C-alpha cells in the first residue's frame, strides 16, 4: 500500500479488527465457539462476548419450502406464523375447554374445504351452513385464548428483534434478550417445540393469502422473481414460491401441517446459536434442562428431485402495469464448493458498489439502467442454486437494450482475466462485509447457525476469508466460461402491460 491511499472499506475493516474483543477470523473462530450435541441430536453453538449484558439467539430448523409435499406449498411459511400463536400453557385461559373447541373448528373447517374443492359441483347451501358454523366456533374460541402472549412475554422482559423467517432451506426464529432472561427464552422455545397450539388457523391462512397478494401478485419485482424461479428450475422444489401457490394456499390443512411440524421441528433437526454475555457452562445447563429431554425423531428420507442439466436458454416474459425490469440467472454449485467462493468474488466485481463493472459501465457511463444488482446463491444453499443479475432499464431504454449491454460485459469478463488490482479490491470488500456481519451478536449468531444448519459445520466460516484470498484471476475466468453460458441461463423480463 506504500504511496497509495487506503480504501475506506479496507480502513474500516482494519479498525473493526482492532475493536473486536478478539479477532473472529480463521482458526480463532473455531477456538471461541463452544459446540455441543445433546443426546437427542440438537446442536448448540455458543460464543461468549461481554460487550453488553445481552444475548442474541437463533433457532434454525433444517426444513423449508423445498421440503413440502406436492400440493401443499406454503405450509412451512404458514407454520412459522402458527408457532407464534402459543402453546398449551401460553396463550390460553383454559386449555381443556379450548382443546375441545379447537377440535370442532378443525373438523368443520376440513369438511368446508372439501366441499369447496368440488368447485362448480359444490353445494353452496352446505358451504354457507358450514361457514356460519365455523364463524360461530371461532367467535367462541376467542374468549378462551390470549392473543400475542409469546410476543408480550418477550417484550415485557426486554426482548428486541423478535422475528422469524421461512426460506426454501430453513425456518428461523430469532430474538435478542437481556442476559439474565435466557431461562425464560428456553422455557418458551422448548414449549413451542413440543406443545404448539395452532390457534386461529383459518384466520391466519387468510392472512398469508393476503400477504401473497401484496408481495407476489401486486408487486412487480415479486411477480417477476416468482415466474423466473418457476422457469429456472423445472424439476427441483426451488421452483416453488415460499408463500405457496394460490390454489395450494386456499386449502392448506391442519392435519398436514401437524405432520410437517412433527417431521421437521425435531431436536435432531435443530441448531441453536447463542452469542453474548453468557457463561457457556451455565447456558448449556439451561439448554439441557429445557431441550435435552425432548425425544429425537426419525427424520423423513423423502428424496428431493434433482434439477436436470439445462440444455438451452429459457425465457419468460411477464406483463405487468409497472416499469420494466429483468433477471438473468445461471445454474451453479452450492457451498461449500470452491467455485461458490469464486462467484462471491464475481458478485463483488460485477455489482459491488458504484465502482463495480456493471454499475460503472451500464448505469453511470451508458445510462442504460437505473439499477443493477448481482446475487450469488439464489434461492437457497442446500442444493445447486443460481448466480443472478437484477436490472431495471432507464427510460426510454428497453430490457432488450439492457440485455445486450449485459451480454457485452459478461463476454468481457469471460475473455480476459480480471486485473490483480480489481481482484484485490473485491477481496477487500468481501472481507470488510464479512467482518461487519460478525461484529454484532445477532450477526454472528445468525451466520454460525446458518452454516451449521445448511452445511452441518459452522467451520465453513472459519476458512471463508482464507479461501476467498486463494481465488485467482484464472479461477474467475474458468468459472465464468463454465457457467455463464447461454445454454445454462434463464432470462426473465417484466414488460409494461398497456
């Protein structure tokens, strides 16, 4: 660096390295993470960081939209919602009475759904009668339940960032709490793992259907991405929307959801990460007390359909009353494959900020696009996935013009090696982003639990930066020539509907 200014992102990375209580890089990460496997197969990762009297906790279940049965898409996401409805001891005024009425609600709701499934042959009088009966049962049930009690328990005890998410690969629950409230967390979450009560099932099913209308059907980006995935993957369940297909969502049933819960929310399918102001031995005792007695379950071995090799370019066009946009994506291997690291580098080179190739050339100089982004690892990482580029043309330019410009840039990176300086800049940017993510308790807990759940070993993080540093210009050239081919890509465009 002699005689040259240090880039701001590298300068920040250097500062962060010194500010952290102990470097969380390379071999040191493995030394600081306390790992345990309970007798029932639950995996626990803990890091002691006394920056503040708080802890961040992630629970990840290794199951998601990719694990749903055909015709049941959206189950994993709806289950995530249902697990906030409480348990046999949380969220109820009298569970014995409540249990009886919940059984009647399920029975009536199931018969109502079956009649509706008959379509034009359905008896509307029967539907109307069952709908009235279901509404009366739901009204009676309201008097026996306490809404949002899990949220209240956490909030009243100082919790923040209470949230959950569902993807194709995982279902995740996270929270940050005062360090002296770990036992409360364990009490709530172990109860959710064993005794969930699916209150307001049919009401919440309507809620997620509305969520789909807002995020997929009424949102141009969501609509395009959903259509794009269904074209990019023709066999693998990555083609499914996490929210589910509308016809499936309308008839999601409680019986299958209960089975999906039993199959996936088992301790031997669970990873917990705790990071913050803890004594690992004391935290372990709490986790063993509340989770250790839960029996392991035999996990289903249903094979996941493999995506066959793509043998030609695929194109899909979506008509929508919105400004045009497009997605170009290419199949590639998932982590921990070395080439996945190469594509992390490529993401930075192409779209990692205002000095990256695509922004500098297509957005700033040619002014063909309003925005360009690249993403490695869509839509998940448990199975072979995609490297994708998202772009919006600048009026009056079209998606076709933008695609031609993108093709030129991609051909350029396939024909000449990236310069050492450009490669070094990408590595520095990745390193700085990596440090920033590890800097918070929540960020570290999230990354540890993610790679432990996805790959079976958090130590992928331990070697991540060292592996990135080994990437050469030749590696980038080989990866782009192998995977960024016309026969391996899918192009999705959203065109304004007039």
